[in-house]
């Protein structure tokens, strides 16, 4: 059984959260250019991010198996850093986190959930399309003359 919760002030296992993120995003290292912004996160920056955004955690018993961050952007919520433990991927945890994010967005009267995914990660695009998201644009990281990410949205 998987429990999805909003992290509260009692959550303090920041290293476990970082380990989960690094493990879940490791496969991207050889595939994406530029490198993931995950490399900028450490214990201090992840704590700050969790204070500024809503951190969702997926637990299987006492084991952290997934997470994502929700950032308030006025009429939108930005869904970022969706990560599933590699041993748990394809078990439905990602869908549970996305579903919980939709519930939160609705309860906060948001109109859209938005995210960005790297151009190269077509399987990630497929995952979000399966959950009702559609591509709405592309962006390029600073210094790149080609699209490096796609923007996807889910209308509530």
C-alpha cells in the first residue's frame, strides 16, 4: 500500500529525499543536455525548496518511494521534481502523486497544472500525456539555440 502525504514540519529526512531524487534522475545524466538542475540541490537548498513549495511524499510503509514539489504560480501550480524510486517505478506511484497533485490544485482553485520535461525524455512525455497533460510549448535553456524542454499543462 502506498500513502501520499503533504510533508509537514516533522519531516526531517532530507538526505533520504535527496537520495531518492538522485536515484530517480540518474538515468537522465547521459541523455539530457544541459545537465539537470537537480545537481544544484543539497540539504540546505532542498529544505528551502520545501519551505517555499508544497512537498508531496509517497510512502510504502516506512520507505520513501516517491515525491514531487508543487509551486504556486497564481492561477497555476507548477509540478516539479516528480521522482519515483527506481525499484518502484511502473507500479503506479507516479500516477498516485499526479492524482494527489490534481486534488490539491483543485482544492486551491487553480486552473492549470504545468510542468516542463526535457526534450529527450519522450517516455516522461508519454507518462504525462497518459495522465491528461498536453504539450503547450517548448523552451530553450540559456545559451541554447534549440528547444531543450517542453511545457505541458493539465487543465482543471
